[in-house]
């Protein structure tokens, strides 16, 4: 029997974070130990509620949500008024809930999980890295098996400023701590995610798929794909980090080190230098393979 990978999903839903949860729930490769939330796309109350709303939509109330950091390590949280995530953070799709409450103390939950399964737990972090940086104040990096994160823009422009990607911009101090921790880390930045995009036409086709999971995806992503007058919409930021874990050959890159700018106009800029190091930065992605998997999920609820 396949040994399932034990994971904690640390996230700030966020439409794409919600899709990560939805996909992860359907993967036989994963044992989800819990979900921890962080302030990022929206304030903590909303990101926590959205994690629960997603679980409730799929009837998975067996998985608990733990509330994490309400603001970045040393900065104030400045959430943009206008974003792809809508006002509620789930694309203003009118999803019900939440009926349940999140549990307190994400850090306590993570520490307990790492103590129970030393060296076995993978953390998938799809928001600002605040919770992980706080965790590293108390636990040795060797306690964590591996990190998969969506963070940074390396050879491409940022999406908040010319220099910075959103998660790195919101908490650059936390990103620095995580990147220098020595934990084996796979990083999906905009360099990868920019290359996986749908047209509005393709999206409208997906709206025809009549399954609960396709409805969830299209309802939450409808606003994002409509609001910009762009040809293609690269909206699969966080799901690419998850899919890399599930299908290791989908993304290729290089090993090395990452530095993060934390002052001035380049705040949040991530600079990669290849060579010895603990981070592996994604550079190329097989987009067709990603869409094959997405379609299997939307049509049949199957995830690799
Ligand atoms: C990242 O920022 C957020 O808006 C998304 O959820 C993703 O984690 C993309 O830059
Ligand atoms: Ca996110």
C-alpha cells in the first residue's frame, strides 16, 4: 500500500488557495493533517472562514482549520481593495458558511504535528510565510520533511510592484527566514505560474462541466477571469505548488539560494542564485500536463 504523504496546508484563501484545498482533498497521495491560515489575500478572519467554507462545500468537516498569524512579522497588513479574489476572498460567488469555527493556535498545532511525526511532515505554504517563520523560532528545521511554496518572481516582473510577487511582498522578512532555514524547499514563483493560463473561452467551457467540484472552481474563479481584459488568465498560482508535489515531473528548475529585499522600492524582490543550497526553484512547467490533471478533477473528481 502506498504510504500517504502527511501534509499541512498553510494558506490565505484566496480563490487559488481554495482550489488547492479542493484538489488536495481528492488526492489519494495525501493525508491532510490540518489546515492553518494566515493573513494575506484578506484579513485573517476571512481567510480562516474561507478555508472552512471550502471544507464544508466538500463535506470534509473532519479536517480542522487552525488560525495563524493576523499580520506579517514586522509590518502592517495592507490588503488591496481590488484583487482577483473579490471582496470575500472567494470570488464573491455567494458560497455559504462557514458553519463551524476555526480552532485557535496554528503554531501549537504545527508543533504538535512535527513532534508526533518528526521529519515526516510536508508543509505546503500558499500565502505569506509568516506562520512558517514563526514556527522556525521554536522548532528545528530538520523536523520538517519538505516545504512546497508559492512565492517570488525571479526572472519575471512582480505582480504587486514591478519587483515583487504578492506573498513575498506582504511578508519579506518571513520569506527571508524561510529561505535561509535550510529546509528542502520547492518554490513556484510567477516564472512558472505565468505559463499556465486559460482564456475566457476555455473558462466558459469549464463552466459547462456539471459536477460539484467544477461548479466550485468556476464559481470562485468567475470574477477573476472576467475582470481583466486580458487574452489569457494565469490564475493557477497556488495549485501549481501542490501539483508539483503530486507530479514531480511537471515542473523543472534549479537548486540554489534565494535572497529577499526588505527595504525600499524593491521590497519583496526575490533573487535566485543557482548552486549549492536548499531551495529548488521552478523554471519550466508542462502546462498541458497541468490542464490534463485539472480536467480529470473537474470532470471526475480524480486527482493523482
Ligand atoms: C499569490 O498571491 C495570492 O494572491 C495568491 O493566492 C497566490 O498565493 C500569487 O502572487
Ligand atoms: Ca495564496
